[in-house]
C-alpha cells in the first residue's frame, strides 16, 4: 500500500520554487506560513531549507518544492547550484526597508539569477512583504510596480503575519512554471518532428 502511495506521489507534476531576497525580509516566514499556516517571527537562517507539499492547482493535484535560501552574502558561493535547480523564483523584499528592495536588482540581473539561468523569461515574481506594517513603508507600490513592469514580471504585496496574499504568490508562480513547461514541451516536440522529417528526407535521398 505504501509503495502505491509513493508511486502516486511520484507521478504528480512537481514545480520547483526558489525563495530569494535579502536577509530579514521574511522569506522563511512566507514559506512556513504557506506550508504550515503559522507565523514564525524569529527564525534562525541556514544555508537553505527545502520543503515539499501536495496542493491542488486549478483542479489538478501537484507538488510544490520550495527551496528557502539564506539572504546572507556568506552563502553566495553555493547559490548558483540552488538557482540552477529552480524552475521559478519568488524574489522578496521588505516594504519597510528600501535597501532590501534595491538588492532585488542584483539578484535578478547579471550577479545572480539571470547569469545562472541564462534566460530572461524565467518564471519570476517580485514580492513586497510586510504589508501589515504600512506605517513603516519605505517602498511605494508605484515604485515596486515600475520595477516589475521594467522586468516584465508580476508584483504582489504580502504579509506573512496576516497571511495576506501568501497563497496567491505561490500559486501564481506555479501557474507560470506550468505554462513555461507546456511551451517548452511544445517546442521540443516541434524540434523532434523537424529532426525526424530531415532524417526521412536523408534516407529517401540515399535510396534514390
């Protein structure tokens, strides 16, 4: 019975999400709120924590794999391997800390994600966390949206404390990942057909 259950889980679509952002912006709090419906205010950062959960995405049972990376520069050397394994990225900053917002540019561009993935259209969502602390806001919605528009990505504000939009960011990113996979599979199918046609033509020419 256990073997059948394991086999069933292995057959589910798996979407790999990487949490990135500066230290202290609430990446772990968002992840733990999504995973366990609880708010953890004080969390000891590690190099990376991995979580897996079965969810229903638009009527389809799938698995989400979340890698919660540490924001400290001490761990920058091992980030590349983590980033290569990701299919989509939630890039979080704190709306109460402009420095963390500025840091998202380095993560997005040449220094981090785009350099490793070599792909401008990788599924990516910009997340402004701590929306419950509106009175301490340093990053305006307009400024954050302008950056997201510049990158061609979505922008959502969340609160790990109140759970506002927590599910939304993970599910929105999973939808982007799913769409990307479907497009890649379609492109791969076309390439295989072209290759097969070229082979048939070559064989025909050889026979003639």
